[in-house]
C-alpha cells in the first residue's frame, strides 16, 4: 500500500522530510535515507558549478569523447567527479554506473546500494543557459555484500529500483524523487542552500495536450511514430521540445504531455540510455500516474544486457502513452 505522508507542510527541508519518511518504515536502516541526502548534497554542489558557468572556464568541450562516442563537455566531467566523490564520501554505495564512464566505478564493497546516473543531462544546452538535469537510479545489489560487485548488480530491470529521481537546474533548481511511495519535489532555496518541499505527491493531470519530439529527425522515424505525431497535430496539440530530457519530462508531468525519443535510422535503438535515463524517469512517471514504454513494452520490464544500452522512449500521461502505443506497437523502421 502506498504510504504517502502528506502531513509534512510545504517548506519542509529535504533532510527532515527524508528522516520523517524513514520513521514510517520501522525496519529501515537509514542507509537509503543517507544516500538520498548525499545525492541532494551532490545536486547542490553541481548547481553551484552550473550557476558559475560563463564566468569560469568550465563551459565548452572537454576535448574527449565518452563511451558513447559523444563529445564530453567540461561540465559533464565536473558533475561526474562531484557526484562520484559525494557518493564515495557518503559511504552507502558499492558501485556506480555513469554515462561518463565506460566501466563500473567500484566504491565500498561493504555497501548495499548501486547507483546508475547521468550526472549532467542535456549537454547541448550547457553553454546556452538552458535547463539541464541530473538523473539517478538506485538499486539494491543482488550479490552478497562484502564481495566484489558483479555485472548482475548493475544490469537489473527497472522494476527493481528502490529509488530514483532527478535534479533540474532550471529557472529554479528542483530535486524530484520517489522511493516507490509517491513522487515528491523540493525546490532549492538559494539563500539557505536547502532543498525545501514544494510539491508533495506529484501526479500527472488527467489527459494532456503537449507532445515533445525532435521533429528535425522526421524522415528517419518509423511509420507508427509519424502517424502518432500527425495525430497530435490533427488534434491541435501543443509542440514543446527543449532538448533536455529532464526539463521536457518535468514540464510534461506538471502540465500533461508526452515526450518521445523514438528509434531512428541513425539511432535504431533510440538515443537515450536505459539504465540511467529511461528507467529512473519511467519509475517516477508510473508513481505519478503516468506511463513509459519503448513503443512496444513497459520500459521498467526491459531486461538490460549492457551498461550503456539504449532504448526508444515514450513517456508521459498514461492516456497519451497508451494511445501512442496503438500506432507504434507493430511499427518497424523502414
Ligand atoms: P546527453 O545525455 O548527451 O545530454 O543526450 C541526451 C539528451 C536529452 O536530454 C535530450 O532529450 C536529447 O538528448 C536530445 O537529443 P536530440 O538533440 O537528438 O533531440
Ligand atoms: Mg544524458
């Protein structure tokens, strides 16, 4: 049963909220709570860096390509270092899989939690003052605590997530997370340096009239996706696409809409990464009453086979995602 504690008022600091939530579970050890606090801290540190971009020499390309062959931005690299350091110092995590590192980052083998993360998503928007985000997913390891972390600890289905969330560096900075008991949002109060509860138990509104997809790739979409997008146009829906997944997702969750990154001829498995982009948002979407599929099946049930595996992604208001599936379910790339 979902135990959503709505008794805590708007303005409750994140730390206090996490502590109170933990009290609802008598067998909780406090490790997950500590890990969520460490992530909040990492978010505040990255927020500081993001806010200084333009003043310090931290914008632009780093001069290296990541495992996906994409040009790393300096802030991608900085965020990866800050996040990893915060989780190492926090002492609750045995391993991290990050968009910026090819292999598993091994931390303390005596810890129970594995984190999958995209430390700074929306790279193309970093240098132009447009919203960007951090995405994280938390799993309990399946191999025995104390031993070396195994591939199977990282390659878990999204349904195994114990928590997931994102930090949105937007017009204000927000941390949104779920532990499977509702979705809660916290806004960073800059003068206090605290995340404060601003939206408790977030839910998609009924229906929705926004669709978000990069239509510049139209000619390489599959027929089903083209038909669905045409259907959106015929219905006079509103097109909104920032090109930062977290920001596009967040807006659509608040206002009602669908975000799509389909398989394309250039990227036959889509562009977004299952472990540290799709699964986290899919977990949040379902907790908020929405849905997420790869066009054929529920994202959370995809069995991962590689750390940096990609997946087509259709996420948003439940009715819209289900309607889109009607077009995409048996559609193939020409
Ligand atoms: P990144 O992880 O390299 O930043 O790429 C992911 C981003 C998403 O935030 C965004 O939705 C998508 O890529 C935009 O891609 P495109 O420019 O192809 O529309
Ligand atoms: Mg990314």
